[in-house]
C-alpha cells in the first residue's frame, strides 16, 4: 500500500520523543575535549538560562530528513536565546526554526573529510550557522569560519593563533594541546575544577596574608612594649 504524505506525517513520532542517533566519540581524547568545551562554557555562563549546548547530539531539521534517516549531528553546538533545558535531540521545527549559532567539529581520521566539506556546506547553506570551527585533538589542526553574506569566510587568528568568536564573545585557541576559551583580556576560562582550585588557593593566600599581618602587629606591639619598658628604666614615662 502506498501512503500519502499526510498519512506519513501522522506516523511520525513526536519531536520531543526523537532520540539522538550519534555514534560514540572517536577516542577518549575526543571525549575529554568535548567535555572541556561544554564544562567551561557552562561554568562561565552559570548565571544564564537563555542558551542550549548540544554535545554529540543529532540535529533534526526537516521531517523528510527524519524519514530518510539522514541524520546529522555536530560534536558541539550552541543555540542562543532559547530555553536552557534537557533535550534528547535538537528538533528545529519544535524550536521555532532555530539553528545553532555556533558549531565545533572535532576532526578524526574517519570524519575529517566530511567535516571540512559536506558538513561545512550544510552549516553554511542550510543551517546558516554564523560561526563554524573545527579542531583536531590529535594533529591540533584548528580553523574557524564566519558567515559573511552567503559564504563562510576564514576567521583570521591573532598572534597567538586564537580566533575570535562573536557568538561567544570569547577567543577560541589551543593551549596545552586542547581547544580552550579565552576572554578578551586573554584569561583562560577555567573548568569548574580549575575554578574551585583557584578559589581554594586564593582563600589560602588570604589566610596566609591575614596571619602575616597578625604576626606583624603582634611583633610591633611587643617592640612598643619593650621600648616603653626601656624608657621607664630611664625615668621617662612613655606617651600612650
């Protein structure tokens, strides 16, 4: 029996029940890199509730694509001005037609060619994603592209090899063989663990400084008392 388009439409699952169909990350290096990108931005924007980060999550952008099982999912993507909540996948027609504002692909031997060509064209021509970056955790190849008119234009790196993201308001750059975020002032955006460790170190330093000040005050009081005693021995009453 041949089904009409309307009949096929009624057989489609609810978008909110569509699971992601992305394969596992290529390696533990790729997984750790993805975790870095997610956790650092989540920490930096911890007071915000108007964005969504997709990590190795399928983007469904048309019902025809869903019927054909032609699934596409970036390794990392960011959608601005949306509700921050858990999702099984990103379903464009359920999200007021919103596509990602920024995408990062982590190159691997099996995906590099597609990421540099097919996916780049998809993100440029169909998604119209303003910024697209790719990075290889193995070779450290790093490029960035920004949509200008209808075409991606390469983002020129600064003298440190970092590339500015207008969507993030941050630099993306390689540090210790990992892709990291940096503020406009060049300060690295920490992981939650790095931030907690820095806070502990600052608290310890503040405690040490307070102890030094207490000891210095105590020594000054002791010295003043010693001088006062000397003056009294000379028959001079010290001024308080």
